[in-house]
């Protein structure tokens, strides 16, 4: 059973982890940009070491998010530690895997013909997996909208900011289904990113990971700015609204 205080505690735990993770993300970006500037002088093993450390940094994020999801999966689908702008870009509680291909194309224009062929194959495999997960999530939405589950939600709890109070088998089944689709989406994101990096040279991987970090931190910065502006408008107008979580 997950109640309001439990959700708040879990949110605070991950929120603190995420803020510290973002600080480390900024440090890694500095390292990546520095490596880019001296790419011709850098040793390949040093670049590969940096790439490995960055990938481990991302893996730590997914590992921690998985632990939080086991305690309250609803919270992960509507994460209060993200800004409203970041939440608007989420696909199954994270960025859509296909986004990486656009960032790769923009940051690494010197792909060989062989690399482009491999990337195209991986892109198609990823699109297929995305469609499968979209279908699974759609079925979950349909089950939530079905009368029995609606009655259960009304009787035992409410969905709001990822919060739910539940004492029913049907809700447990819903949680299990969401945990499964979340685990599969996280696996798709991590395996796809690893395969992309593996097909790149060390110098290309550094440029790609720098672009990914810049994108993420830019979205974060824009989100914080927009939320601050909205809060100022609310303070001036004296009004407000209740945020609604979005899967």
C-alpha cells in the first residue's frame, strides 16, 4: 500500500538523487567537451575510458529509477522531480529511444557507409520495439478506463501526481503491468544506446554523448525557467491549478 506520505518520501529520495546526478552530468559534459577540443591529441584508451564512465553514469540513473518504480511505479510515470516541460516530452517515463538517432546524426556527420547501414538497421529495430511498447501501454490505458478498474480507483484511491492509495488485486495487476512496460522501455533505451556507442569510434562516441548531455541539460534549464515564469504569473494573478500526471 502506497499512501500520500510514502509517495512524498519516495519522491524526496529520488529527487535528491536526481539533483546530485545532474551535477555529475554537468561535470561529465565538461569532460566530454574538453576531450572534443583535444580530440586529435587524446589517446584512444582515454577517450574510451571517458565513454565507459558516462555510460555507467546513465546506468546508475536507470538502476535507481527501477528501485523507485518497485516502490511506487505511479510516481515514476508522473515524476515530480521533473519540470512540467520535461514531463511533456516523456515516453513511458523517459525520453523516446528514437531521439538518440536524431542527436547522433546532428553531432556525428562523418559516419561511414557501413556505420550508416548499421544505424539504419538499429533504427528500424528500435521503431518496431517502440510500437510494441506503445501497444502494451495502450492496452493498459484501456484496462484503466474499463468500468471495473474505474470503480476500484474511485473506491480505493485516486491518481494525482503519481499518488495512489490501493487495497485491491486489480490495482496490483495494474501496477505489475506498468512495472513490466517500464522495465522493457528502460531496457530498450539502454541497449539501444549501448549498441549505438559500440558502432562509433571513440572520438565519435565522445561527440555523441556530449550532444546527449547538452540536450538533456538544456531541456532541464528551459523547464526550470518556464516553471519559474508560470509561478510568477500565478503569484501575480493569485490563481492556481492542480497538475495532472501524464503517462
